[in-house]
C-alpha cells in the first residue's frame, strides 16, 4: 500500500490532484509486518490454532479488533486496602457498563484473592459477580477477563531481605483462587496470567523464571484435567526485556527456564512503556528531545514528531522480543499486556522533566498503538481504564502513576475518548458521585493545546567561531567544574549533561553574612582570554532579587568584574530564555582587568554585606551557551 503525506491526503479528500506517493509498507502507524522506518520487519502474527479463548458466539477474542481490551483497576480511593474501600459489585457494574459503552469487551486484572471487602469477598470476586449479573440481565452484554495472578518473592513488602529464588507462600493461595474462579466463571475468564512484571530485574519483588514456569506448568496440567476450562489460555505478563532475554537479572546467561517458559505459555503477554523510557532509557531519553532541526517547528509539530519516535521505539522493543521468542517457538502469539501514557505529572514526566505527560500525547500514542495492534492481530490491554488515586506518592496528587486512565476520578473524560462523552451520558451512566461525564478542558482543543509542552530541547551545538572560547555548550570546557563559593558552599551549581544547562541554586539557609556565589573554572588554573572583547550567554530563572554576573581573574590576589541583574536599571532575569551579548568594557573595574589570568570565565554572586546587594531567596538561575568572543 502507498503512503502519502498528510497534505496529499487532504488534497485527495478535496478532489484535488494528489502528488505521487512512494511505495511504502502500510502507514507509519503500524504495518503489521514492519517496524516503520527501521528497516526491520516483524514476523506475521501466527494463527491461534484449534483451541483458543472464544466469545459466546465462538469468535476468537485475542487479536480481534472487535474485542478491544483494557487494563482495569476499580479502586476509587487514595488507599488500596481491605475493608470499606474495596469496590463493591454495584461499583463494578457501573464501571462495566461505562467500558462496554466505550466499546471495550475484555479486561485485564492483577490479583485473585487479596483485598477483602466488608461482604467477605475480594475485589476480583466482586468484579466477576458483577459481569455475570450483567450478562444474565442482558444477553447482548459481553465482557471477558484476563485474570491476573499476583506472584512475588519471599519476604517481598517486608523489612527482610527479598529472596528472589524462593516464593511468597501467598502465591499458592493466589493460584488456588485463580483455579476456583476460572471453574466458576468459564464463560468470562478467558486468560490466566501468572505474575505481573514478576521477573523483570527492577521489580523489587521479582522471582526467577523457574518459579513462573512451575505455576504455568501446573495450570496447563490442571486445564488438561478440566474440560470446562480447556480454551482458557495461560500466559505471564512481563516487560519486553524479559521476553527478549536481555533483562539484567535471571534471563542473562543460562536461560533454560526462560526458554521452557516460552514453550509452556499459550502466548506471550508483553509490556512496553515508551512513556517511562523518556526518563529511564538513556538512548530513547536522548532521542525524545526536540532536535535542533525541529526547534523552529510549531509546538504541535514538535510533539507529533516526538510521538512518532515513541511509537517506533515501542515497535522496536516488540521486534527484539519477537526475534528471541521465534527462535524458541515461532507458533507463539504476542499480545500487548500493558502499554499506556500518563496525562499528569508534577515530577519526572512533567514540566522541567521529560514533559511527556499530557492528554494530547496520550491520545497520539493510543491511536498509533491501536492501529498497530489491530493490523498486526494483537490484543492491546491499554493501561488504564480509570485514574487510580491510590498509586504513587500518597501525598502528591500530581504523581504520574495516578493519571494513566481514560477517565479521571471526577468523571472528566480525557481527550482520547472525548467522542464517548455523549454516548455515556445518553445512556444515563454514572460512577459513584459522578452523575454525568464531561470532556476534559471543556472539550475545547485549543484549551487543551495551551497546556501541553514539547519534549525538552536538545542542546544546539554549533562549531566555535574563530577566536571563540566556549565556556559551556553541551558541557563545560575541558577540565572545568561548576562549584559553589566557600566551604561549605554558599550556593549549589551543576550542569545537566543532557541539556547543557548550568543551574545555580541560591538558598538563604546556606548563604553567609557577606553573601553567596557560584561559578565555573578549572581548580588552580587560569585561561588567557586577552583577545576577547565580549561575553555571550542565554539565561532565565525565578530569582527576583538583585545579583551580580561576570567573571574573575587572579590579578592582585583575585578580582571580580560584574554587571548587575534585577536592579531596575540594567539587565533583568525572566522565566524565558534571553540571549545577552555584553561587551567586556561594560563590566565593573574593567580598566584594571588582566584577561591573561581568568580563573572563572563565568560566575554569579551577590556580596550584599559588602556592596548593599540583595539577600537571596530559594531560587534557580539557569544559563546555557556561554562563550567569550574576540
């Protein structure tokens, strides 16, 4: 199939002549056989065989676009614990009707017998009862479940050392309850997934693959002895690195148990999170940034480009896992057990962080992944149906883990599903105290777009001009360090290697009675900058007090040369990047400056006890692209 540019598609829709399009694989959002733009191909998804999870009408469920899947957490409270906050049957009924109205027909859960409500039943038991009652009340109602079995290592969640090659005794109870529930609800439970990210190294509770293998083999034997559950598929849901055999823990080196596990499962349930990789994957976190070539594009174009990269990154992870899996058993299907995108973060993924979290990016990622998974023939359990206020830092409502849902706790339907608001309200659906649903941002696209941020800009590195002495571009000049004056330091100074930004943080608690300061330089060495006539730099920050900016030399035992910021007469600091190019003759005491012995080519300070300056507040001053010019 041919790919045309968006402009060409629009022209075609207007019956205008379409420019020629190059032959390419099916769309940039997911040819089932291709990792777009990478030159690597995914193998076709194998068929399901003769025994597979099926709907009431006999349809294949997994990989069928008519049976959209989602991860489901029902908790509406800020804590997840047994007792009054455990979601009831009626609460689950509300949620099931909402999700059904949105076109969802399959859910993923995470445990079987934990968190007991006042009725003596677990959250999962209440969910299954709710679905069974809805199906009994309305023969057209369908909702199927991938039942999660929580598996963790011995001493997980205690103050004792975790023993990863031994398992928590609670695992046996989880397994027993899974069998009990599957036998009780064979028309609802279609998959049992042993463990949730239970093998990946970064999970503090992780177990070795042999433990998961033992439980999978047990379930396969149990299936063979119980015809009523013969078409339930058994899997384990884990990070892509586990299934690719490249995890840093049990999958390196001797992989006999991992190989046996791939052979034992009915399919592989794979997790992939480009959202998290904007921070934690060194290669992708660098690629995520807006390159110099795109920094003049519109905001939306910059974000769209970044989301294309997030999609390609995701497909590349699936590809690596598929290659490993197919070398063991090419008949095994891969389905996406989890991927998703948070919409709020006031920490790592928000402003000043990777700036990944917002509703526009969530929808862009969802649309791309749904297109891919539908074309490839994989179920995609998008994470998550509803926001989960109990997750992350309890004291921080802006923690990203609380905001992966399609609908927030107040009934605001996020941009991804704005088109479902009328459907939900027309059906008279409610959720707890939410009597009607509303589109976030009032359903206004421009209002939404006013809140989004592009990824951070990659540092713009330009070759030095003739006679230029570069103090800071992506890093400080060779041998130089950033430091706070005095001991202990009166201010903090450091350079972010990812952005090439020097930050100087002032704090009244660390300032001395004479003032504070910070700078850059090579300890014990000087630079000869006698041919220079100007200093150029970009600066921004939130410091509202006056401060000095300049350089130091070792002449006469040490001299400072300044210009003044924030005094109402000279230079003013703002919260936006501003470039300044300042003649050296503008700096104080310049006539006596000896530029052959510059020990700090850039410094910021305030000597308020000596010269009537301003005391600091807790503030940051950021500087980048510092150079001396001839």
